[in-house]
């Protein structure tokens, strides 16, 4: 995560000038891209189905012009259930990232929460593909997949912020 932190922290301030709806769109786009391109899809069929359903809910909220999805009691209950079943490496981070896209904590996705979603997506893949129990910056720097994720996230953020 050292590499992600070093390369992505510069976007927090420029994200202040991005609309709340666009920050939500960034988060949903990165979540969707991460799930579509992962080298190790989620093995647990129930958790995988939850991720798919939740992404569909987030996309529908975006189409309705919302800045976050509505956190109904049912949504919050299912989120808790999925947090308890997310045992495989990286899966808890994805569940938490999805949870950040609901309006339980705030009415908008702040710049720091937007970056937290992106960070969790990066970490999801990192801990799933790193062969060692302790992830090093050297592994991050050598990994073509981690570079691809950083490049995608940076290009997306740059398209909204103009920050190069």
C-alpha cells in the first residue's frame, strides 16, 4: 500500500473541486472496473452475488442523479452479514468500499472517502496476488497488475481534476 499512498494522496485536495455526484461516479467506476478486471475473482458465490447486486444498486443511484445510494435498514443489515462472511484476502475491503457508497455516514462522498474506496480496491487486488503474507513496496513496484490499477485510477482522477 506504500506505493498507492505515495502516488494517490496528491488527489485529495483537487477532489474538493469535483462535484459530489462525480466523486460518487469515480468510486462506482473504480469498484466496477476492479471487479471486472481482477485476476482472482471472489470465490464465495454469495459474496460475489452481493457485490454484483450492490454495484447495480450504486449504478442505479447514479442514474437517478444521487450523490450516494440510500442506506435502508435492509441494505445495512445485508452489509453487516457480508462483512461477517468476507474472509478471503481483500474481500473485507471491497465490502467496506461498497458500504462507503451509501448515505449512512454522510450525504455525499467526501474526497477522503472517495480515495478510501479507491484504496480498498487497490488493496483488494494487492493482497490477493502477492505471494507473501507481508506486502512490500518492492512487490508493488514490480507488479504489472498493480501498476495497471494505479494507472487506471490516476487517469480517471486526472480526467475529473485536471491534476497530472
